[in-house]
């Protein structure tokens, strides 16, 4: 490392640590060895190894400690924040250790794993809409600010304007990268959620290694690439990647150091994250897929060797029900499925062999209930010798057992509906609507052979995919 470079040393992790918060930072750096990086070397900083599972642990600790130093946050106080999930997890971890109450406002597109994790840490979670823009009363940041005003003594963390956010990366993440790369580094690929990472790192490297290029990885639908390239932006779209991309430029985001920007759509982000797991053995989250996809594009576009760093922002274990779930990917059109150009294209796949979940008329209602819970379905076709003889839905089950739970031991035939409306796969899609208007589900069969069941949400998913 050149002698003239001044590094602010990060604290060394001591084992055993005195507190889990001591484990924030000093995350590993690993090279990509099994993917095409062109003439370049690509390195991944594993922020997923922070105790809360993401890079946001750093800013959570920094912002809370800043509020303590400034006297705004007192013992037993309340914190309020708007978050896409990971900042909330970091704040929840630090708040739990320090004894603060935490209220989090979260858009409704966040993964269930994150929400379960937040609640398990003791945070109060307020869900709000993800389909509205800044200025709408249900926009997650505006709603959080309102809650903070209405809660006596509450501190609004406001990661988007909090200067302790980029400070965490300027004093911690940047020096770590410089040390781990031995002072030999050409480019860093970042995403922008609040803007803290790219702002803090660009400030640090402007002094430490001024030649380091900053590359923006932006989800398709976000306005940030357009802003970087033109200084203006239009209307934002929508995207499913969590934690990065914005419909405005966060106040703390300094994007003046960005030299290139790549737009990465959800399909490429999810496919890259899945490929990183298969090829590199690293379970990374959806925003990491965006960053790594952009980093790979940047590396492959170079004509001379460069050393490039990007981040595994969080762990993929927070997305097992989403991008690592083949059926979720199929339902959202991110994985190709066999096409028939008839009603079979609307039937969802819910487990590995693609078959519809069924029961027999002689199975007990307890068995039927267990299958509904296991496969998250609300109705089960009843097959007898491969022929559809009825259907059992949640209402049938509830009516059967309400007031006499002993009826769980009775056979399905005692509660099923025998009048089943069956359609051939060649039937027009429009034939589904009258069935749904009657409160039924559509059973699709070819002769006596069951092909599957279509519900209202299955048709909605199908129509949404056609729009996209």
C-alpha cells in the first residue's frame, strides 16, 4: 500500500467479542473465480456476514450512536424509520441491544423473511403501500415522518438525510476495502438506496485513491441512472429487487463521482443471484444480484485488466420464499415454463413435479387441512381413481368442523362439494370469469384426467405477466 495513503483503521474483531455489536464491520472479501469477468478481477465484499445479515448494520449503529451523542435519544427512547427491510433489521438489532423501542414503516413488497425477522427482534412493523410515490400519505417515508411527529419524544432516524449514514462508510467500509485490496483497486460498483454507501466511499477514495471509478448499478424502473447521465429524471417505474433504486434522489446521495451507470432489470438481477449461488457458493440477496450483474457487465466491457469490487449486500436467506423459490419465479414470469397457449398456461405450479395438490374422498379432513397448510392452497380437488369427484375448500372445511372439532377425523367425502365446474384446457379464458363471480374455482380437466385448478389470483398473475 502506498505510504502516502492515510487509512482510518477499523477496530479489530476480538474473540470472544464482548457484544454482538462488536461484530459489525470487518467483513470478508473474496474473489469471483467461476464466472466470466472478462480481463478483470472481480471481488465481493461479504456484507452478509454482519451480525444482522447486511451492510445496513453499519449505518444503523452509526446513526443510533450519533443520536445518543447529540442527546436526541435517551435511555428507553423510541426510534421511527422508513425502510426497505435491511436498515430496519440493523436498527432492530442495535435497538434490542441498547433497549430502545423501534417503529418501522415498510413497503408491502418486502420479503416475508425480513418481516418475520424484524418482529422477532421486537420491532413494531407498520406495513404500507409500495405502489405510491413520495408525497402520497401512504408513501413509506412520509408515513414514517408522520408517525415520528405523532409519537412523543420519538426520534425519526431518516437514513435518507442522516449524515451519520455515509459517515459509517467513509470511516469504516472504505478503509476496510483499501486494506483488503492492498491499495490496488480500480473500480467499485454500488447501488443506491439511501445513497450512504456510494457517498461515503466516494468521499474516502477521493482522498485515498482518487483514480478509483464508481459505477452505479440501478434497477430498471429507478430514476437514478437517468439522473446521473442527464441531471434530470422522469417518472419512476416499478421493480421487485429490494433495497436499491429510487423514485427521487436522496438528499444525502452524492452521485457526482459516478462515471458509469448500468440499468439491470429484475430478471437479470434474480438470475445473477441464483448463478452466484450455483457457481461461487455464495447465497446473496436480490440487490446483490443487481450489483454483481452490473459489475460483470463492467468487467466484460474493459479492454485492460482492472481490479473491481462490489458487494454482497445481504444474505439470500431473506429471499428463499421469493427469488430462490422456483414457483414464485414461475408465477412472476422470471423462469420459462412450457407453453400450451390454453388454460394450462394459467395453472400454477406449487411443488416440484408440477402436479396439483389433491386429496381422496377417503382421506380425513385433518389430512386435507394439513395439505392446505403445507402447500398454501385454499382448495383441494378430490380424486377417486384419477377422476375428479368433488372439491374441498376452506369454507367447506370450516363449516364441517366448526362446533365439533372431532369431525377432523371424518372423511373428505363428508364435507366436499360434489358439484364441480370443469373446463377443458381449450376453453376461452373468458369462461373463467363467470365461475369466479359465483365464488367457485375452475377445475381444468381433459376427459377424466385432472390438469389443475385455477383461482382468481392465478388469473390475475397471468394477466399481470402479459402486461409486463
